[in-house]
C-alpha cells in the first residue's frame, strides 16, 4: 500500500485494488476514458444539446421580421343574379328598364406581398434578444457538461473506494476467522477463557456484517456507474487529481470563477435578454410602416363583366394612439424582470464565490487527510504487530488484539476515503472555476460544438428538415 503525496499521489483509491491484486494494469479502464464515454453517451446531456438546437431556431424566427410576406388567394363560386336596372330620360325621353338575370361562376386568383419597413426597432431587438438566449442556452449546456463530467469522476472514484473497502473488509474477515481459530485452540489447552472465545466470535460476526454492508454499497455504486457512464465497471485504474489545471491561489481561483463559471455567464446573458425585451415592448408605441403590393385576376365577377385585372402598390402607415394600456403594463413588467435578473446575477456571483472557496477548502483538507490517514495506517499496523507479540507472552488480552485489528481496518477505510475525496475535490474545484471540460482535460473524444447547428439554421429562409436530415 505504498502511497504518494501531491501530484505523485495515488490519485485513486485503486491503489489498494492493485495492492490486493484484483486489477489487471494492462487492461484497466481509466478515468479519462470513462469521462469521455459519459460526455458522449449521457442521455441527459444529449437531451440538453437538443434543447440548445431548438433554442437556435429563435434567431431565424426573429429575423423573419425583416423578410417579406407573400400570400396567394384563389376563390371560385357559383352565384345567381336577378337584377333590374333603370335608365331615366329627360324631356320627351321615356324611362327604360333592363333586366339582368341568370347564373354565373365568378373566379379569382391574386397575390399580396407585404414588406415590413419599420416597426419600432422590434425586429432588431428581438433578434438580439434571441441571440442572447442562444448564448445563455450554450452556457446552460456547459453547466450540464460540467455536472455530468463531475458526476462521472465522482462515481468512478466512488467505485474504486467501495471496491477497496470491500477488499479491506474481506481481508479483515479472513484475519478474524484465523484469530478465532487460534483463540479456540488456545482455549482447548486452557490458555484463554471462554470470554476470549466469545469476544472473537462477536468481532467476527461484526466483521462479516461490515463486509455485507460494503458489498451492498458496491452493488449500488456499480448500478450508478452504469447509469452515469454507460457501462459496467470491470477493471478501473487509479484516477489522478487535476491540480495542474487549477489556479495556484484561492484569490486567483475566485477571480477565475467569477469570470468563467457558466452559471455566472448565463446570468449575464439573462440580463441582456431582459433589457432587450424592454426595448421590444417599447417598440409597440412606435408607428409601423409596410410596403404592400397586390395583383388580382378575376373572371365572371358579374353576368356582364367577363374579365378584370387589377394591381396596386402602396405604403401602409399605422400609428398607435391607445390600445387599452396593455403595452404600457408590458413595458413596466419587463423592467421589473430586468431588475430581478440583475439581482439574480449578484446572487449567482456570491454563490460562485462561495462554491470556489468551499471546493478549495475541501481540496486542502483532503490533502492533509491523506497524510494523516497514511500515518494512521502505519501506526496501526505497528501497534497491531506489537499487541500480537505482547498477547503471545500474556501481556495483552484477546480483546486488545481485536481492538487493534479493528483500529487498523478503520485506518485503512479512512485512507481510501481520503484518497477518493482528494481526487473528487480537485474535479469539484475545476468545475467551480468553470474549466471542467473535455478540451481542458484532454479527453480522447470529439467536442460538441453548438455553433455548427446555429450557423446552419440562422439564415435559413425555408425548409422543414433539420440539418441532420430529420
């Protein structure tokens, strides 16, 4: 169980796994490979990527406000007409009457083109707001990417820890079984009492119970490993801490967290969206100007008019005066939302600062705990050997030996737990400062680029198929 400090530390609890010989180094899975699988296959992460692609479509929807609208109308009907027209004369002329009665089939086809010219800058502001929503969605995706990668690193180390604890408890059970056998042999020759035998039996029962609990925990961890990473753990290599990617000082880590943490940047984009929504609402108070062109061809509109053609081009100007007051309420509402988003940003910054400080403290504590746990294991091994020797010459009781054995087991469990905490704390701090990503970790996987889909759909004027052919 040779363990190393700092970067050379066993950054994984798998050190004990290797020590006990149940991991084949040549075939061992690595933490980076596990993180790459989680990054590619996690269903929650893939669902969030689809959500970002859906948000991309809000930009072409906003840009449609700049584009013309074209409609074609056609109609056909059958109508009956019974009309009487009168032509009155003057002087000696007589009044004449003409009848117009019969069936006809009026038909018409026409097209109208409307080109928006000005709408109070609403289209421009809607477009910028949609772009900010896309940027916020990308930051939300980055939050989930960090969450998935951190969860994958955590469950990887959890499995190593739990597997090592199972092996520790299994070894402890074997030692207790051997101890019980020796105590019974000594009892048969009168060297110890029945009490010593009972104490050994009780300790063995407790050890077996602890082994069952450890195996149950390992089974649960194995199921969570498959849920997060996508496969059952087989042979896991030690995981290394990622201190080389971390800022060297706490103030530097906090500063980086306030700049690069995706929760902070998402909140900043939220302010932009709220501000532009205020501008969009204010645009409802401005006049609107549209250019309208239409053409229409009609047939048999009446019994006597067989064919007509008309065309027109003009401008439409609409000036809102009062629309019930809803537009003013909407402006006030969006201003309150903007104020809320600014307060949310301050709250998120405070949370980011606290998270960085907490993760930094956990990492430093885990480093110290490893050194203490190593010393505890060494001292417990020495103490157990000494107690056993003293027990052989009658200076120690069986209970002293059992207590020393349990102290060693507890020390080993504390060591593997501290090693696990050391690695997980480094990943947690990397996520807190906003740099837990495949590119930073150097994972052997293709990195999802949300801008590819955005540029594919941004300027699309039509089409119902997605860029991937659906």
